[in-house]
């Protein structure tokens, strides 16, 4: 069995999509449709920068989705013919759902623009922060979060793999995490270069805004089941997916559990569409599974020979 997985924020870089658009008319059409939907030259920003603008949450989210969907378009396949499940890391869940036909491409771009804007606006710059804990499991990470909260928000945002957990919350609490984590058993604690504290309860205003946006969005059942971030379980139910996408804004990205659950369900190959970050996590979670990353035309052509 095979799962297609889709990367989240952090996978953006200036130059993304340039080779794809040059080699594939279908990929180029994806970028053009996203530009039109957003009324913005996002593809120009993706390929030429500046990097600080591309990294802005409201731009990075639709850009990463567009890149993933362009890779799929260049492959020229139906997801339901080649994958048994889809999953995505945070915003990658929207890419996964677009790939599986739940959302149209233009609607996905618009939803991610709203999501990026809402997440950025939910907490004033400087009030929140995030940090990655290395060399800890989820139980240790939860103890560190609880110890450092001190009546502020400090929560597990991403359970990425067996040795990497990301915490999110008030900036002062995250400073305490970075200062104390090593003494509490972590190998390292690294502050992340993000503009807001994603996937924690401080994001509730963004969740409320997404509830309104998703209530009006056209949605169809995905062609293959989605392993959702907040449940680490498969679903094809549209109402549940809508609800889980709202919960996802404040909820934990249960990536380690999702990959383990897919492996337990019989997935022996994970294919990362449009990035290389998730592949490393998967190798740590499901070491017996085959892992492939598709970014370049060369990657796509090599994978096509496998199919």
C-alpha cells in the first residue's frame, strides 16, 4: 500500500516550481490558476523572491500547496489510482485534500490565504513563539511544556517523530523552555523562526475564522481516505473533515501517530509530494517503509518508472 504525503510550512524556498513549470505545461497551469484565484503574482514571488515575502505565512501556505499540486499535475496521474491514503503536515492537509478532490485548486488557494492571514492576525507579533525539542519523546515534551507554562500557554504543537516535538505558546514560556529543556532531559531546544505560535490555544481567533470560511466552502468526499492531523485516523466524511480542519488550527499535529497508524494499516511506501522534510521524519517513525521525495522533474520521471 502507498500513501501520498504533503509537506507543511518551512518547505518554501525561492526558486520553487521554476523547473517544473518549464518542463510541464500542466504544472504551469496550476501556478497560473493559483495566481488568478488569489489575484496575485504568487508564482513570481515563489521563483524570484524576495525570501522574506515568500516566508510570510499568508504567502508560504498557498505557495507550498501550489508547488505540491504542480508536482502531481506534472506526474499526470489520478491520486486514487496510485495511492491508498493521503495525509499532510498542517497546511499540507489542505494540499492532500485538494489532491484527493475534496477542494478545487482555486478554493484551496483562497482557504489557505484566509488561514495564513487569520493565523498571523490571531496573536500580535512578539507575543507568541515556538521551539523544537530534540531528543525527547511526547511524554517528556508534555512534562517540559507543563513545567515551563507558569500560568501561560505552553503546549505541544507538533509531535513530528520519535525524537522531535515542537512546543508553542507565549513567548516568555518558550524562552523558559529553551533555557530549561536540556536540564529536563532534552538534547537541545531550538527557537523556530516563525511569526506566530501555531497549533496552540492562542490560535482560537484563527480557528473561529476558519470555521466560517470552511462552512461556505464547496467540499466533496476525498477519492482516498485522509489521515487527519488531529485524530491520526482515516476519514472520508466531509462533515468530519470540515470539523477537523477547524480543530487543526489550535490542535496538535499528530504526525508521528499518523505515520505509525498508516504503517500499521499496511502502508509500505510513503511518497512526499513537493518537499523533502517529511521523508526524514517518516524514516524515523516507520524505518521498514520505503520513502520517496518528489520535487524535481528528475524525481518525477524516476518515480514514474516505478509505477
